[in-house]
């Protein structure tokens, strides 16, 4: 099997789908894996939405609308990001969420790990639930590990600031009161 160099989130999804498409990973089904990956992506969208709206608190319904997801789904991810210190929340009529950290302090690699590390990438990565008979001799296992390390290493180099600064298109899509950014980078 060819080992591809990681190029971003689709790579991770590709690996999960292709390498273990008919595996059950411990007690986690393929559907759970896909749901978790969606949560990771949604977490990134929510952080970007907050970053381009720094002067206001976003409500869950606004986030769901901006991120094209259900309010339940948005609320679940917001709750996790809040619990981990990425967001601050305020209740009440004027309530909502906003970033709790400066954008250069938000590591995209750390956010991905937060949501992706809950389940083993392959069944054999969880010694308690593994039932794969190849675990003692499988070479694929170490290649997957290396690929994952490379994947996260690339994302560790990216901050929320890298995703939003000068990104006019993103601002147009996510800013609730858009204003032309001065440092707009064409084609960003
Ligand atoms: S030992 Fe190999 S085949 Fe078995 S789950 Fe791990 S990576 Fe997949």
C-alpha cells in the first residue's frame, strides 16, 4: 500500500475510511469516527467564526447558522471548547461566546488532538479493546503512527491567526458586521 504524505484533514479522513472501512474500532463504529471528525472540523469553524467577530459574543444559533450545522451540534462542540479554555461564555440576553485566547495562541494541532484523540485511530491502538490478530507483526501499524505524527506536526505549525489574518473571503462569510479588512490578502 502506498503511504501518502499528509496534506490536511482530508488525509486523516481518507486514512480512517480506507484503512479501516469495515473495522469496528473497539466499541466505536465507523459512524462514530466520522462524527468525531466532523466535530473536529466544526471546532475549527467555530473558532474561525469567533476570530472574525472579535467585538461581539456569538450565540449558538448564530454559530449554527454561520457554520452550517444544527444548534445541538454547535452547542456540543462549544461546550467542549469552553471546558478546555478556548472560549469564554456568558449567559443571559446579551450572552454568547467569544475567544478566551488571542488568535496566535490557538494551536490548530492542539484543537485537532483535543477532538481526535478520544478514539484510537486503528483498533490496535487501544490495547484494552484490540481484537486484531495481526497486532504482533503488523507493519502497517507503525506506518500509520508515523503518518499521524506527521499530520499533527503540520497542524502544530498552524495557529488560528494563520487561518483568519487577511483572509477577506472568510471575513465576508463569517463576519456578522463585515468591514473591509485593511490587511486583506488576495486569494487567501
Ligand atoms: S495491527 Fe495492523 S491490521 Fe490490525 S488494526 Fe492495527 S494497523 Fe490495522
